[in-house]
C-alpha cells in the first residue's frame, strides 16, 4: 500500500495569531510556526498501517514556504519514508481552488493508493480540501473519520471508516485509490526517537515549483475585500462564592432578561 | 431577483437540520432562495411540506435510489443539475461535515469560487460578498468570487433568524445515474437527543461543562442547568477526551463555533482554543474554583466557586423564579 499524507504548517494555536490587515492572509511573522496537530495524527494513522504491514510506504506532502520543511522533518523523524515539498512564492495567498489544483497535480506525478489528510486545519478551518482533491482526481472520498481499517490489500480491498458528526454515526466503505480525512478522535502522534531524528535528515525531500507541475495560470477564485479586527472582550463582574453566588447569578440573568 | 440555491441536508430519518433557517436568511439577503433536496423515490411530497416551514416557497426535488447509500454524490448531482437549469448567483450549503463534502465537489464541478464558513452575505453591485469570523472571532473578513458563481458553506446559527412559514411548491429535478467512485454508507444511526433540547450550533443559549465535571454521570448537572434555561449542552475538549460526552458537543478551535445570547462555562479553564469557539457569545458566565482561570478574562459574570455547590443552587434559583 502506498500512502500519501498531507501535512500543513500553521501558526501555533497557543500563540497570538494575526491577519495581515492589507491582504487578509495569515501573518506568519508574529506566531510560531508548527506542524498542525491534525497533520501529526494523519501521519500517525499512516504509520500505524506501516507498522502492521512493512511493505507500506508513507510519503508526506506539503505546500508551503521554505520553513514548512520543519513540518516535513518532524513527520520523517516519526517514521515516514520520504516527502514532497511544493514551494513557490507564486503560491503565497493561494485559495482552496489553487491549493487543490496544485496538490492534485502533485499527486498525479506518482502512484498511490490512499491519501490521508486532517479533517480541517487550525488556521483555515475550511475542511474542504480533501473532497476537492478527490473530485479533481476522480476518486472516492470519506471525510471526518474517527477511525478506519483496511480490509484486504490495495488491489480489490476496501477501507471501512466510522464517523460521528452533526448528530449522525455512519460507517462508510470505499475502494482504492481514495482520499480520506481524519478527526482528532484518531490516536495522538508518536514521539520521534533519537534514531528517527537523525535518520530524518537523510530522507529524500523532493522540492517542486508550480512550473514543475505544469501550472501557470494560478489566479485565485476568491479574493479578500476587507479585514476588520474586533476589539477584545473585557472582563466583567467577578464574585467569590460565599453561599450567595447562585442568587447573585440569578439576579444577573434577570437583569439581562435571560430568565 | 436573482436565484440563490439552498442545499437541504436531511438526517437519515428525514428530519431537516434546523440550520436551514440560516441558509434561507442569508439567501434572502442577495436574492430569492430556491431549495434543492434529494430524497428516496416516493418521498417528494412529504419533504416539500416540511420545507415550507423554513420559508422556502420553491423547492427542486430530485428522487434517487442512491440517497442514503452513496455519500455526498446525489446531493452534488442535484445541485449541479439545478445550477444548469437556474443559473444562480450563489449556491449555499451548511458548513457541516457532510455539507462541506458537497460544497467541495460542487465548487470544482461548476468551476465556482468557494467561500468558507460564512456568517454574513451581501451583494455589492454584481458581486456576492461573504463575511467570515476568523481566529475565533478576533477578525471579521469579507471575500468575494468576483464574476464567478459563488458556492458558500454557511455557519449554522449565524443569523439567529426564525423563518416565516410559507407553502412550498415542488418541481421535479432529473439527475442522471452515472456511476463515479463514491464512498458507500453501510450504516447510519442518529444520536438519541432529547427533542426539547436545542441543537448546539443553532442554540440561543449554551451551557458547557469541562474537565471539572469529572464523569459522564456528572454531566447530568450540566444538562440539568441547560434544561432549566432552555439551553443546548456543550463541552471542552478535555471533557470530550475523557469520554464524558460525545465529540459533537465540543466547543472550540477544533469543535463547533457558537455565538449564542448566553454561554455558561462550568469548570472550564478557558484555554485559548476553547475561547476560539465561544468568545463571540453576547453574554458569558463562568463558574470556576480557580480565580486565576483565563475564562474570567472574558466573562461578563464570573463566580469563583465550586460547580458542585453553585450549580445545584442556581438550578433551584432559576426554577423558583419561573
Ligand atoms: C490544536 C488544539 C485544538 C484544541 N481544540 C480545542 C477545542 O476545540 N475545545 C476545547 O475546549 N479545547 C481545545 N483544545 C484543548 C485546550 O488547550 C484545553 O486543553 C482544554 O480546553 C481544557 O479543557 P478544560 O477547561 O475542561 O480543562 P482544564 O484546563 O483542566 O480546566 C478545568 C478547570 O476546572 C476548574 N475546576 C476543577 N474543579 C472544579 C470545581 N469543582 N468547580 C469549579 N471549577 C473547577 C479548574 O480550576 C480548571 O480551571 C485544543 C488544543 C489544541 C492544541
């Protein structure tokens, strides 16, 4: 089984996150850049399949600036085999239309059976990229999976996944090649060991530009027209419970016509 | 008036998600809404009747044997067929897990511009402009697909509007049955939900519990306060991870984003990722025994106290003042 796992580097959710007021793009300078937690889980899901069947290969793929190499190295040190880094200044500010075209083009360059992605990134939260890729590639997709297993191999086998979303539990079955996205219900990522960290430096990382992928007319379908910052919230009243807090709270509700 | 297609998401038992009201309200702000729904053969009449309650006067109904079995694809095909027939300025789809799949594929198939998780929609000349709440409401941005057709995923609960009922009329929509690779749904079960308790995404009031609640049984305390206030039940990721309550109750960065009239956080520390899902609530109340908990920085009313004494007393107060 050949697996490609999609990886995204994002501003750390623990740090201050800002948008550039002119472009509406994420201001990468103010926050620390980290591999998105959900990407780590997607890598873990791929490596778990590799643990069970040593013939499985795991390739990481990211689109991002030079610094995104750190995210790939993290995944390689966890145990992935190799990586693809799509890196091109022309892709700064790409919307999902461009991003899905670029990643689909990169996926067409090599053979694979399964693409595993996170269900949504913490900076974009769009949650549409995996299904857009599947649509562009003409393959089946199953998104938002809390768990999945393979029945049989890449030839003739199936992937069976479970999802629990928006009040419905579902079991989904699909063949290969296909694209799945996983949720944070999937297991936490393993920690890279010392050998993994050393070995990661020697693993191949293919760097590609948009031109390498034969893509030239990269005009975003969507443009940002305005960016406004909301004033931060202020703290209000705070009381220490001495037995009368419930009555004080009920008074507060009444004053705001909430009861 | 320009046409705006509104995609209808049905649960396995055929219920309409309450967030449809938000889709219809946003559609109205730029044109006239036309519903698009896919049902199993023979189910057209009953669904049309119920859609009138959401203010949809016109509905295009596609019957397909694949409904309930093939993931996303029947809805995708119905929207593509409806777009070809009606040339809409925009196609609106709920920002749910299933809705996003539909939107992703429809946008590619129609070569449309895709606006994500909109909380507002307006027209500027011929352009459709969507508004988004970014980084947990720290920013409000607006974006447009310009001259292209717009496909947008809509945040349920983003308008709070109640639709005025109309009588819906239906026309049949033909969709072809060409087979493309698709995931097949082999089992679908709806979560049991107390019918009188509001749905989290669209609720006007939310009561959430955190790690401090301590157990699945302990969550009953959260639920009792929610019921006393007519609120939906939410949770922190720590509470979900501990198995106190199912994941679709999670509020925050990687959970649901809510913007209710009232949000009550019980035994939740207020980590930045939790705040990202609730800090745009109109009124925030917090009960936490640690006076330095960050949740107090954004609470309109904070009680430093033990949830196991404050909450039962509060339920009694609320019930007594009814
Ligand atoms: C990428 C990423 C995404 C995340 N997404 C989310 C998300 O979507 N939603 C989310 O909630 N978190 C999210 N988190 C996790 C977040 O960082 C916190 O770990 C989580 O919100 C903590 O939950 P909590 O407040 O219930 O638990 P804790 O932080 O452990 O807080 C428990 C609180 O209860 C108080 N307490 C204890 N006992 C009592 C008592 N008897 N009475 C009153 N108060 C009491 C304590 O003082 C404490 O403040 C995310 C983290 C990451 C890295």
